[in-house]
């Protein structure tokens, strides 16, 4: 086996297929667990800071979980009714968008472009984008029903995290290099998730404020959608902006829709090109192709929530690959263009 590399690669590929099939079959259990891990990673540094101030673990954990429950309850109050209303009115929005597409087709015919030459309209139906947004929001609404299970899992993860390092040292023995690599791996994931979350919050709040000023329907819901998709670099901003622009076009007209698009471009440009590189650096980037493929792959494996977790999950794999010299070359392939090289 050690000398027969083709056979080893085949077996590794077969094992990977089995793992992916198992993940997809266990979607109902895996998605809440991954959300719990996601929340635990974000709140972990806060627990560490409270313990450094000599606050008992139980009290610190109670404070953190109270804050998480309050944020979850507030989110449910703000989004629960909005998701139901949006889902109920989604067929009307899709019908209006189809009417707008038909008007565009008529306008193109007036300019001499025949209907049989308008193939691009068949593949760029805006009603499909609205339907995708509706499915995503419905999936998030279903996830709220697992709130108790998710929060309970977060509690156990945080309790276990306090003794995790000691268990690792006992399990690894004198393998200091392995422990340092694993500790650096976990630290990089934690840093990435915490900073990225604050950036997503700022983007979502600014988007909500801009849409509310312009009078677009469901500004809080669209801002929350922007918050979620900001986790997806490069293409997430575009995906989140499509429903907002379409709702502005339907309800307010073309000029407000252009204002919405312009405002969102400014928000994402300032945050994505100025604030995010300043606080996150450029060492954890993913190529645009990898981002897109991870969005499709994790969405297929884990459903709508998997699309939102696609980049954090891929980043976890990328950081894990970078932590070991034998797999560092895969980290390079997943990353952006190396420094000192120029694209042709």
C-alpha cells in the first residue's frame, strides 16, 4: 500500500465519497451540530477573557449563554414574522418579475432584437433568484426550531473546551510539534471566525439602514441575508444584493433600484477592500473559483444552511492543510494568487 500510490489514491477517493454520502444522509443532525460549533468558536474567546478575570466558569458560561439566547430571541422576533410574510408574498413578487421580464423582451423587440435571439432572458430569470432567496430563508426558519438543541450543544462544547488542551497534551504525549500545529490551527480558525463575524454584522447593519432609508420592503430581512452571505467572499455580496435590488425594482421603480445597487456597492467596497484587509490580513484568502465551488458543494451536501457555512467549512479545511508540511501544497492551490506572481 505504501509503495502503490495509485491504489492508495483510489482508496482515499472511495473513502471520501463514503464520508460525503454519510454527511448528506446525516444532514438533519449535522447542520445543528455545525451551527453549535460555529457559535462556540465565536463565543470561546469571550469565555476565556471572563475566566482570566477570575469569574467562575459556571457564571461566565451563564452570562455568555444569556447573551446568546437574548440575541437568538431578538433575531427570531424580528425575522419570524418577516420570513412568513416574505414567503407568502413571494409568488406575487415572482409574477411581477416575470411581467418585468416580458416588458424587457418587448422593449428589445422594439430595438430590432427578435424574441428567438433573446436566449439570455431564459437563463437570467430574476424570479428564480427570488425563489432561491425564499428557500434559503425557509431553511433558516426551520433551523430556529432546533435552537434548544443547538444552544445545549454549545454549552457542552464550551465546557469541554476548558480541558481540551490538557487532554490533547495527555493524548499526544511528547509530540510538541503536533500539539503546536493543532493549537495554531484552532487559533487561526477562531481568529478568522470572530473577525469575519464582526465584519458581517457591520455590513448587515449598514445594508439594513440604507434599505430602510430608501423605503425598500423587508429591510431587516434583507440586511440579515446580507449578514449571512458576507461570510462568502467575492461572490457573497453579489448574491445578497440581487433580492434587494429586485424588491426595489418591483416596489419603487428603476431609479430607487439603481440607488440600492449603488449604495450596496459602496458599502461592500469600503468594508471588503479597506476594513477587512486591515483587520484580517491577506493570509487566509480563497480563490474565487474555490469559493464558488465550495458554495455549490456544501449547499448540495448540507442544504441551504450549508451555503452559508460553505466558506467557514472550507477555511477550516484550508487552515488544517496549511498546518502540516505534507499538505501545504493543497493549501496553496486553494488560496489566492501567490505574492510575487502576476496573472497573464
